[in-house]
């Protein structure tokens, strides 16, 4: 049971459908499969959730952190939750009198809620659930579904070669006079217009910010995104992704509904001698571009840490930002590209490139000032973690110990989708 209050009363764990951006992080994180979803909502199974809290810190919006005191016999079922557009109010019957007390996660993690291990996420989450110690403090959830910000499209350019199948766009959104403070590594939500087949408004999709905190253009109130047009589902069948096609087809001057910003852990360290080990595929390059550009702008102000980048794409023509990237000075960023579908060449993934550069990766792994970022295809996560383990062990490091340290110190950040 969730978090038993008494024999009859349960502190039921619920997800706020109005804030949830359906990023799947909670479902992936839950160590006991207590979270499920349909095309409408992400929900918690009352009879499986044990209130362990592993899913709470990684949630980028805080939608996961909702609790209601209910009579056990009246616990909200999965089917009920799947149909919700808003969370129900806390009931006020006499039996639920403690509801007057805080029902947030702070209350849920008190010793009387039957949680054996107060920090199980250390073992169930693969990356850090805390930011680097020196990261700037992010703003999150400034704008939600009910009151999105209208941004104006000021640029929309195809990044990939016209002759290739991968259609990836660089899209610049301007917020005008509306404050929208962001940090590198954060994301925003886009509300595509229209409704799905059941008549419900489309839910928001999340996109990483590709520009630094001071704007795509320095001191402008704008952000850029790196968006891939989805034309195939994960099984390879033809489809038309709702939001990615909407974004890629936007024209200059169009207005877009934006919510967020989101994300409070996948952030860059602010101390100038910190090293960034960045590993990405495809549109996973967005946060790496943001961080790299921030460092480039700060370089003249004394940032000295190393930047080591591993970037994978099908071909050179399908690698977003190929031109600008290869033009960056070698003494600023050490860039390693891995192409998987270059005609006449063997398939090469980022993890192959990491193994080739094992000595340099190991040197960074040994340095307590190194921060690791992995972003892109979900499928790369296993391979990249395995490559880090192999490199670490080949160079005399105990990976299990190092992995825990990296996670605990906010030095290993994974964002795959
Ligand atoms: P949908 O209409 O939602 O889906 C259509 C079909 O395609 C469905 O069957 C679905 O399962 C499948 N599908 C969904 N996404 C993909 C995909 N990526 N590849 C293949 N099939 C898919 N996307 C970017 O382009 N750039 C980003 O910077 C970016 N950052 C993200 C950051 C986070 C934290 C997360 C969780 C996701 C991010 N995404 C990013 C993915 C993005 O949120 C959308 O999922 C993606 O654009 C597809 O949305 P859609 O509405 O076009 O497709
Ligand atoms: P592949 O040619 O095998 O698909 P995409 O263009 O689909 O966004 O993919 C970006 C790059 O990531 C491609 O080169 C793709 O190779 C590669 N990739 C696919 N699966 C993995 C994986 N498990 N680990 C690392 N890279 C991968």
C-alpha cells in the first residue's frame, strides 16, 4: 500500500494531470512498477505503490508529488485516474481529519509512513537526482497548462542535409517582454494546437533548450530548440508526430504556447575549472550545444575546464550543428563524432568512440571536477554506461563505487527519450 496512515486510511500517491508533461521519467524510475499510463495520463497503482519516493526527485515538474488521504476502501483506481483532467480535492470527512496536515512529499517521507529506506533512489536511479553543487538555481514551472506563455517564432531552419531522411530543425522562440529565465540543460513544454481523437486537448511535449541562459542571441529574451520531425514510430511504422511536425512547420511570426521551464538537476556546474564530459546522439545535442555555447561565451572570462564531446549520428549530413561544431577551436572543445551509416564504413556508435579515447575519458573520470551528461536515444543509455564502466575498470577504478559517487555528487546526468 502507498503510505498507510492507519488501518483504514491511506496517503494515496497521485500524479497531477494538469502539470504532468508525460515524460515517462516516473514510470522508468519506479523500482516496483507502480506507475502506468495510457495516451491521456500517468497514474499510480494504489495497491502497488509503497511510497518509497524514488520517483519524486527525478520528476521535472513536481506533478508526481501529490498525495491525498483517502479511506483505503475508497482509494482511487487506475481507471479513475486515467480519466482525470484535474486532481480531486482533498476529502474532508471526519475519518480523514489529518488531511489538514501537509500532504506533500515532505509529509509523506516522515518516519510514520512505512518507508524502510528513506533514499532508495540511490540504487534505483541510474543518474544523479541532484544538480552539480555549483549550478545556478533554476526556475521551474513558471508557466503551466492553464496559463501558457505565447512565444513568437523568430527563426526555423533545417539543420540536416535536404537529401537525407532526418529532418531536424533549429527553432528560435522569442518571449518578448515576458520573463522566461532558463538554464542550460532545462527544457520547455510546447502545447500543440488541436485535440486528439478522444476530443482532449493535446498534451504538452518536452524539448531541451539548445541555447545558453543569456539567450540564443546574447541578451535577447529567446531560446532555441533542436527538433526532429517524427515520421516513424518506435517500431518503424509510418506516423505523423503531433508536436514535432507542428514545430518543424512553424513560420516566422507564428505564436506558440509554451509552458515551463522544467528540470532542476540536468544543469551545468558554474565553477570555471569544472570539466564537461558530454555524450549525445541526434537531438540530444541540444543541451550540449547550450552548455558549450555558455562556456564559449565565458571562456574569455577565465573558464578553464575541459570539454570532451562524443556525438553520434547516422551520417555527417544528419548530424545537427555539424558545421559550427567542427569549426570550434580544438583547444576549446575535444569533439569526437561517431557515424553509424556512412556508406562503406563500419557502424560506429558514441560508445565505440569513447573506448577509442579511453585514456582521456579515464583521466576525466579520475577528476572530482568532472561532470557527465548523456542525452539522446533511450537505447544509448545502457551502451554508454557500459562503456564508462569498461573504461573505468581498465584504468584501475572501481566502477560501482565511482558510479555511486558520481550520482550522489550530481556528476552523472542522463536524459534519454
Ligand atoms: P507523438 O505524436 O507524441 O508520437 C507519434 C508516434 O511516434 C508515437 O507512436 C510515439 O511513440 C512515437 N514517437 C514519439 N517520440 C518519438 C521519437 N523521438 N522518435 C521516434 N518515435 C517517436 N525531441 C526533440 O526532437 N528534441 C528535443 O530536444 C527533445 N527533448 C526532449 C527532452 C525530454 C526530457 C523528453 C522526455 C523528450 C524530448 N524530446 C525531444 C521528445 C519530444 O518530447 C517528443 O516526444 C517528440 O518530439 C515526439 O513528439 P510528437 O508529438 O511529434 O510525436
Ligand atoms: P543507427 O544507425 O543504428 O540507427 P537517430 O538518427 O535515430 O536519432 O539516431 C542517432 C544515432 O544514434 C544514430 O547513429 C543511431 O544509429 C545511433 N544509435 C542507435 N542506437 C544506439 C545505441 N544503442 N547506442 C548508441 N547509439 C545508437
